[in-house]
């Protein structure tokens, strides 16, 4: 498994556990440390995992608003914890990570959804992130 994909998987698992426990900020570093030791001893991309998690938690309110805008039929607290955190990672990568191509962010999120989510998770994640990408791309075109 390529390092960045593994990093995203660990970030997802850490965010899932954090969200499942009610999102107490104080326990997130311990969750991450445990998951890194458990699933990726000797991993070289630890900084990327931390960047993903910090990015999501720092922009959580804005990210959740974006998800709500692009998945209007699904209130944020009714989206499964796995799908919600995959979307959070994907939205953060699309909106805030300038060094990650949008199609890579979307494809990685879809792969996480297929691996960790339910039967329709991949399609759901693709629909939400694809709509965000299309909207963002259209807004950039009209601003020029």
C-alpha cells in the first residue's frame, strides 16, 4: 500500500474513533499515536497523517457546512461516521490542501469509502465530492 494511501487510512481510522467517542480534542493525539504504532510502524509519512487530521479538526465547522451544502438530504449527524469522516478528509484535501490534485483527493476518498464504508459509500462520496469539485471549478472559471 503506498504511503500516502496508508496515511489517509490511518487518518480516517483516527478521525472515526475520535468522532465515535464524541470528538474530545484531548484524546485525538493518543488515538493517532496508537493507530500509527498499530497499523504503520516505521511509516515515513507520519507528518502527512498529522497534517490531514489537524487540517480536518481546524476547519471542521467549515468542512461540515460544505458537506451539508453538497449533501442536503443528509444532515451531518445522520451520515454514517465512516462516510462523514471520509468526506471530511476529502473536502479538506479539495478545499485546503494546495499540493494535492483534486482528482487524486476524490479518487483516494472513493477508495477509502470502498474499503471502509458500506455498499453505497463509494457512490455517495463520489457524488458529494464530485459536486463540490464541479462547483469549485465553475466558480474559478466565472471569476476569471
